[in-house]
C-alpha cells in the first residue's frame, strides 16, 4: 500500500507540472521525512525546478500545494522549510487496507529470471565464504518470487577445472589410492572434509617443488579430454562432493533447480558453437606474434582503442583460447551465457540428481538425459552472484554479448557482486585455530582453502546450533530434546542468515559468533525474539491474529481515527506505517540488488514493536475498543515480520 500511494502521489504531481508549467518530469523524487509527525512523504522537487522556472523553491512549493487539489488517500500537502513539500496520508483507510491485507495490482514484468549462485568448486567442503554467496543468492531469489517473478535457480559446477584436478592429483600422487578405495571413501558421510585436507596437502606439495605442478597440467588435460580413467575419477570425486554441498545448503533451506556442469559444456560442444560465432562476428582475433602468439583474444573489458580500426595492444588483450588450443574459463563462460539467453542453438541433456525433503527435484546436466524434464535457459534476465574479484571476467562476458550484437541480453545481465567473508580473531580462536599476537591484533583474519585455514560451512552451523542450544536448554528445560534442537537450529540459522544479509554487499564481513547470536542489537535472534513476543500475546490471550485483523478492517474510519490521531498516536502509527512498507522495501532491494535493505526493515520493525510492547500492556488494557486496536497492531506486526523474515529465509521459533 505504501508503494501504491507513493506512485499515486508522483503521478498527481507529474500531471500538475504538465498542466501548470508544461514540464514533463519522468522521475519525481520522493523521500521519507525524518519524523512521522511531519508526514509520510517529502518532495524536494521545488529545488530541482528553481532554475527551470526561475522562481524561489518555496514559491514553487507553495504553488504546487495550493493548486494540485485533492489526492485520493491523502489528507493534505504542506509547505515545509525553504521549499520542501510534506504529504500526509489519510491514516484510517491505509490501516484498514493493511488489516485486510489488500494488495493493489502491480505490473509484473514478463519473462523468466535466472539467478545463479553458490557455484562452489566440487573439490572440498563448502566454507563460510560460500555461505555468504548462497545466502545472498537465495534471498534474492525469494525477493523476486515475493514480487511475483518466475525464477530458475542454477548452481554452476566447474567439475573440469584446476581445483578438481588438484584433488585428483592428491589422491593419486600423495594418497596412492586406487579407484575402488576412492569410491569407498566417497560414500563416507563427510567425504568433502577428507578432500579438504587432500587439497591443502597437494597445494603444499606444489610449493615444495614447482616440477610437481606438471602433474596438475597432465591431470587437467586428461579431465578435459574425457573418456579416460582420470576423467572417471574426477567425475566420481566431484559428484560425491557436490552431493555434500547440496546437503549442507539444504540445512539452510537453500535449494537449486538445475546444476549445469562444465563437463557437458565441453562434451556437448557448446564452446565450439560459441567459438564459431565469436570468430565470425570479429569479437575474437588471432594473434600471429608477440606475447600471445597462437592465442585467440578479445579486447579486455573497459579498454578502448587509440584510433578507429587500431589493433588491440597486448595490455588490452584477454586470452580466450590458449596457444595449445584449450579454452580458458571466460570462453566457456561466454558459451554458457549464450545458452542462458537462448542464443547458442544447443541444449543440455537433463537428469534428476537430488530430491529435497519437500519433494522438489534438482536436475543436473548430462550428455544424454531424460526425455521429460523442465525447460531451462532462454531467460529474460540473469543475475550472477559472484564475488567482486570476478568483475573483469563478468564484464568480458557482457562485452562479448555486445560484440555479438546481443545488446538487449547484455543489458539484462547483472553481476551481483559481493566482498569476502573473514573471521574476527575471537571467532577464529573459537573454531580452534592458533593465532599469533599479530593475528589477535588484526580486525579480521582472512581464510584460505589452499592453506587449509578456513571455516567449513557445516562446522560453522554445528557450532552455532550448539551455542544456541545451551541458551534454549537453560530457558526451556521442560521441552523435549528434539524440540530444543529444532528451536536451536531455527535460532542458529536465523543468526547466520541475518548476519550475512545485514551488511551491504560491498562490505567485507568479519564473522563473530557472539555478535551473530546476540539477542540484543541488529541480529537475527533480536528480530525473532520480537516475533515470539508478539505471538505470545495471542497465545496467552487466546486470540487469532488474523481474525483480529479482519475484524478491524470492518471498523468505520471514524473509529480507527480515534486511535490514529491525538496524543501518543504518532508512535502507534509509526509501527503501522513501517508494516505497510514491506512491498516497497522488496522493490527497493530488487532494484538495487541489495538485500541489506530488507534486513534493516526487519530490524526497524522489531525495534518499533519492542517499544510498543513495553509501553502498551495489551492484554491488561481496560478499554475494549482500544484493546482490539492494540491487538490488531501486534497482529499486523507479526504478519509482516513473519513475511520479511521468510524472504530472508528465517523462521520464527515457538519460543526463545
């Protein structure tokens, strides 16, 4: 409703400017006043129009306020300061619409959206950095679906790359394992942990003697070629690790629809089809001499030639195909994204790979697949959740699409970038790492999978759950063990997901257990606790929150006005107004690709409710009419907080 009224206000102002000044402003800036008593919207446009109209901002604002006339849903517009216009909503109609859960029709763009996230190398256990990627991606999927969009969730699997090759080298060269032994290990519950250690050891083996890296090159070539024992072992290892990754993410209620693998991009000749198009269009050029002799290159994203028709300098070149004929990561990525947009003329085979507890099937790419399968690819928009270090590679793919003449596709390709996750020294110590005095003085400790230093995702979840359970055990010893484990898991997952979302994407996160699990401050448990408090009001009073809302929606406007105006009403109205902004915040989060706005919204709702809770003993209210209104206030908060947290992938436990 809040977004709907904002759009109505903007349109009325736009129409007035056209009528009165013959001006057409496609965008009308609308802000939110610092205090609710000043109104619900603030318009600074008089300052923008001052030069065009050659009038003082205050005079322009006065003319708009005096001449615009009545606007449905608004009480009035007011002149403020040197030229601001404050707009006041008619509170009772908005409250009634919110209580009735009315949702004005919104124009939902056509076309499917593809969100690719996680994309963990299937060579070892998932770690804390992968959790930030997956939680950001999953939350963005939930945002889009809340807004009514159709979304496919994909998790790209690089099963033929260097990282998988290194683990194969480790098993064969260091572990001296046979295929049968590796198969036996792959069936163990935490095979991904075993691979974590192998990967760290083989990295150290390379460092001891650079000649050892030749084993990587031979293994990588064999994997890419396929049809040999090395490729079979790589597939065996990567599939087993991949299953563990899906199990880990399922603990956080993160699901995927399709797992496209690099092996099929090679086997099904996606790159060959893309290569032909790239050469024919001139996107790629062959280097006959110089540093990149024998390579196929394209202009590095962000560079410009010094003159029309000038050759690309070596500095400006991005090698796509190496002189030995092997294609680099970016080349395969270009082919893959052409498939995503339906521009390649080829498709994967598909087979079922993993079934979630809710019955949802996750499919995987295959050379020959099942006859009946969902349709993937040919999407209208793409969001790739990949860390900021991959910006150049992502921009290269976009430039390749433009070079091929697919400007519309390039314009609907978004690199959803984010920064790394580190650990606070306290968190690293709690996870069992020995720290030097220098480490302890640092603001954060970086993790490194190659060095074996990092926090495995499952270990992090286990530690969070164990910490939360200690608190649940002390507060609710009357509950059964399974109930306490379930509640501790809900709190731990809420703590982790909120912590990963509350920081803007371009912020480096230093994870800390104590901060994440705190019941005070901007945390998941703080928001969950506010929701549990609200639910307890209805449990203790024996009321149905939805029935309370439906009843309030039928009240006459004059009766609602009694509680929404006068002394102390602004404080109550602020909570109602915040609750009305859920769709507005969702739209803002999608438009900016920034889920942190949603986390801030959940925190604001929780703060406002906690103030309300302490100042208004709802069940003890003697005035029956006011009691019903206070109950409705709590019900509206509970409904909207539950929705907001659900979009963040967080659930409300029955007790805290």
